[in-house]
C-alpha cells in the first residue's frame, strides 16, 4: 500500500543497518503476507489487491498486506454483528472485564515485539515505542477492564411514590474505528478499550502507512474474544474508511487523524445519522512565565515538540517565552537540541527517527522553507549536511529524516504558526503581557492541548481556565500515562478518550420509567 510514498531508488542505507532491520523484522513478524482479520480468520481482500508495509529507514518491504474494499468492510461488519448476536453479546460486564484483563496480560508478554513493529514500520525511536506507547497500550486495556464491570450501570431517576425510574447504558453495537499512523499500537487501545468495555464489537481500520502492530494486536484480542468481536480491515481511508463511516450496520464511528479525515468521516456518517467522535489535529501553545523553573520547562519543551520525532497531535509547537527569560531559556534549549541523537530508530540511543515517508518529509521541509522565505531566523536544524542522517555519506542516506529545528522571528499569522506541521519543528515567540499571550495562545482553529510553566499556583489556575484547549498541562507535558479525559476543543475534535468519560462515547443511555400505580387518564 505504501509504494507511492517511497523513493526507493534514493536509499543508500548501509548494509549493516539493513541487516539489523531485516533481523528485527524476522524476529517479530508472524507472516510474510497478512490478510484482513475478519470473523477470526485471516482472509484476502475481495479485490485480490495487495500492497506493502514499508520500513521508512531502509525503504525495504516488511510484509505484504491487503488493500481492502467496501466489500471487505461488509464482511467485517457482518462478522461483528454475528459476535454481538452470539457469545460476545451475551457476556456479563464481569466476563467482559476478565477478557480485557487477559488481553492486557497477553500484550504484556509481547510488549517488546509490538514496540519493535512500530519502530520498524513507523520509524518510531524504540525507546519511545517501548517505554511509552506500549505502556499506554497495556495500561488502557487494564483500565477499561476495571471500568467494564460497571459499564452498564446507570442512575436512579427521582420519581414519586408510584413510579420508579432509572437509566441503562447500552452498547451501540458495531463500532467502526479508524486510526492514524503516528501511534499505531497505542491508538488500538484508545479505541478497543472503551468500545469493548461498553459491550460493542469493532471493525478497526489502521492507517495504510502503519498496519502491522494493529494486525498483531487484533490477533491477540481475537485469541481471547469470541470470533468477530474484533475485526481488522486494512486499506486506504478513501475506500475502507469511507465504507466504515457510511455503513448502515455501524452504530458508532470513532476516528483519530487529520482535520480533513475527521470532516470526511462526519460527512460520510451524516446520511445514516451515525454519531462520530474524533481526535484531530493540534497547534498547541506552550507558555513559559518568568518565574518558571527553567530547567524543568526546557525538558518539558523538548518532550512537547521532539517526542515521536514531532509527529504528534499534542505537539507543543508554539513556544511563548516571557521576554525576561527568553535568552537564558533559548541558550539552554539549543544546548539540549544539540544533544539529540538522530538516526536508526532501533538504536536505544536514538531520539529522532525518520518521518513516516518522503511525502511527509517534503511537507515538513516545505513549512520550514516557507518560514525562512518569510524571514524567520533558524536557531537550529533546517538544513541537512553530509553528517546528518539521511544526508550524503551517512548510514541512512536517502531516508526521510528532518533535523530537529528551532525557528524564531515568526509572525502569528504565518503558515507555520497556524497549520499543523507534524514534525520536529519548534516556533518560538516572545511575550510580556499576560492578557496578550492568552489571546495569542487561543488564536488558533485548534484546541487539543497546551502547557503553562509557572511556580505560582494562582497563575496556573487562572491561565488554565483561560486557555481554550481540552488539556492544560502545568509544569509537565505529554503526560498521558495516567488515565485522564483526552480530547479537543474547536477543530481538534469531538469526544474524549483515555478515561471514564470515553464510555459515554461508546454507550448510549436508555431511560426506563415504571408506573406502579394507576395508569394516567386523559
């Protein structure tokens, strides 16, 4: 599926790197050719078309995967409905909880392999995929295993003595889940955890750019759950994603992706009035006050923009520094940027891996070039030299790397200030008036995340209330390991994930009113 995104003739990767990646792939891949997972079986696409899962570091094919069609979605929805009509739909909340806990145990056993798959196919630094992504993956299944025991519980409705009222939480039925490529394994749990806890069956579509860990996790789930409870259909969003979001047999759609992908899903679901929850893009402000602990704020800024090579919706891509600390902060920040290790994602020392593909690298570099054309000052990165990974003479020549980049002298209305770059690119702004910086922080169509750095608790509370974002971190960044509701304001999405509030998005409420007295008369 990915051949169009790669320029394999450009790759001049050292044979030692190629062998390392081939050996890693052989150790974690179950198959050379993967089917769709439908009804508990690996099946070929109805069209017979296949594509390739590509390693962005080497440009080599990892495995063959299916290019799905609407007909494959039909089969998957039918299998999911059969599971609901059969064993899965009859399980009690306690039994669902036990199933989810067993999945978490099995994921724990294969944590290292799943993390390695994402490093191979998505170019994720292995220390990120192993110690963050896969930890959240397992934690989410454990968390929703606990919540599953009470997922059906409603509340009592106050009534008079002759009536009794209460609510029930019931599953939507078949949930269609559409995911993104930047956190392939982790997003499976974000969708499956609450969907399964609520008693739904799932048709899951991973990104065409990163499918292998989703298929592996799907198989682990399938070995625990009744066949058809979890189905995985691979293929392009324009075909498979559209078929899921418009399918009359799908009761609920959930998506993680770009604003464009979210809008397309909502439009597709409109004809059937299918509810859609979506976690979309971000352009998150990171505000540093003059009383902040600068060392901690620098480290938080590094995590905020360079984690996962900047390919994260929550990226703190707009850094607002108070004028009193700007020089000291930037000196420390640039020293840390120089220490970042860029290169092979399988190396335990690597901080920045390749972009997902060459098309995305071009997009990221295009934003940098545009900012430079608008007279931005480059404080770090931007140009690749011969010693840089992906540059001439390196072990990974031709791979889609982007150096960690820091820019300043940027206007608030520049493209790089307003649009989601989705790469290791930090834009730095200066401020001196609190009301002004809050206005500038909120001057974006997005509202997914934000951060405030201050030692003043009152300032922290006040600014947190004023920022228009679904998450406000105070003296921390990208803190998602502990369950808390995650989602966006404005064009960053609809609904919440990662916490108890997610069950509201995967269950529907029914009111039951019982009359114990006389029937009312006209």
